[in-house]
C-alpha cells in the first residue's frame, strides 16, 4: 500500500512472503493432497469447525493458520514490512487501556477497556479478511458488535459518521517517527455502516486476546471492506456529522477511497482487484463483491455509484 518509494507494481500484486521454502512446499503439498477436492487449499489450514459461527464463507474456505494471521500483518505504526508488526510490536502496552467515546453522543466518556466492553459477551465469528493489496485470509475473530457499543453511547440525531483513531505514541510505536502516513491512523464509517450487525469491535483471534501486531487490545473489523478500514489499537471513537478524513485517503486519495468496499470491478489504479491470493495458497481466487457479504450489505449502497464511491 505504501505511497512513498513505490516498489514496482509487480511487487504490489503481493506475492506473499512465502519464499520461505518450507511453507512454499507446504502449499504445493496441499495442492497435491486435495487435488480432487479443492486443489488450491493448503493442507495445514484448519477446517472451519461445524459448530462455528462463520459468516460469508464459501464451501472450500479454510481458516488461515494462526502463524500467518499473526506474522503477515499491516500495522504501519511498527513499520511498513509485513513482518515488522510481529517483530517490533512487543513495545505496545495494551493493559491498562483507555477508550474515549465522544462527539455527537449523549454519553461521552473515558472507559477502561473492561468497562467499555461491559455488559457484552464476547463472540467468536469467522470472517473473510480481504486486504486492498489483493491478498486475503479467513480469520476467527473474537469481539462484540460495534452497534451495541455505539448504542450505549447514545448517538444524537446529528451523528452521521463514526471516526476511529489509533494510539499515536512514539515510545511504544517505532514507526510513527516515519511520516509514511499522517499519524494518528484514522478510519471512518458512515453511521449506518457502523450499525450493521457484521461490523465487529475485535479483542481476540483464535480464542485468545489479540496479539499486539493484530491491533491489541481493540480493533475494528468490517468484513465487506478492504482491511485498511480495520483500525487497530483504538483509543478514540468519535461520532461526527462530517465524513472523517482517513489516513489512507489522505495519503493517496485516488487510490484509497472512504468507502473501500471490496469490489472486483473497480481496480486499484496500480493493480487489479479481480482476484486475490489467499495467504498460503498457490492459485488465486476470484474476489467477490463486498467480499462475499453482498446479500447482507449491498442494500446500504443502493443508488450509490460504486465506481465513483470506491
Ligand atoms: N491500523 C493501524 N492503526 N495501522 C495500520 O497500518 N493497517 C490496515 C489495518 N489497520 C493498519 C491498521 C491494513 S492495510 C490492513 S490490511 C489490516 O489492518 C491488517 O490487519 P491484520 O494485520 O490483523 O491482518
């Protein structure tokens, strides 16, 4: 996604970092072992348990192994390489953690994370996760619906958007001394998108607390949008009447729109969005409109030109 020192576009149709021989052979092995079923599925990818709450998955979707979910990350506050977040985020201190809820709400407050999550019960939900860089994963997240948390703050009638802001602390985040993005990292949703039951405030993955590199202790996951909407390590949620200025849109307005709905028909100016590489798999898969969640969310965008509002 980087804007500065752009690598050639061949690198940007991301060949995951599977030049590691063992993993590369694994994916070939997976293809051989399951040749009659789904030749692209890798052998060590855990199956979706039959009792799991899985949303928008296809028949042959397997979960992306923990190792990949936690070592192939984007979290520019720790550096721009996919391995940087796992290598350098041990300095982040997710406990204790304060979340400020403010703006156009009747009940603005500073919460400790535990109070912020009360009285909700954490839910496990398996979602597809599609990065704008044309790679994807299937991730078992743990979290609470964003809508129920927002309702507690009681948005006023004038609230139209929700802005999410990441921690910006150079002592904990080595990457924020590099102006590769405007810090703090900010993301936003329209209020009706934020109220959609699929939008999740995530505290965990694979049944465990979020590792720092995945956005501990609290991050957003909006499964029908490109992954950059999933603001990590959130310290502030602000309800506004104006469309928030978001980090990637500021960095590259023609490349990263406010909506960021997964859309195979609208290419990124520097690469195609028609296909994606599931991390760990060998062959590319076709990208689905709204990342496979069209039945649930397409109505939010009725009448909107999705080629202009990318
Ligand atoms: N949040 C912050 N604060 N900083 C970031 O650089 N990167 C985004 C998003 N959230 C990012 C962020 C991008 S581009 C993606 S694809 C997802 O996080 C990646 O989430 P994951 O590393 O858990 O897969």
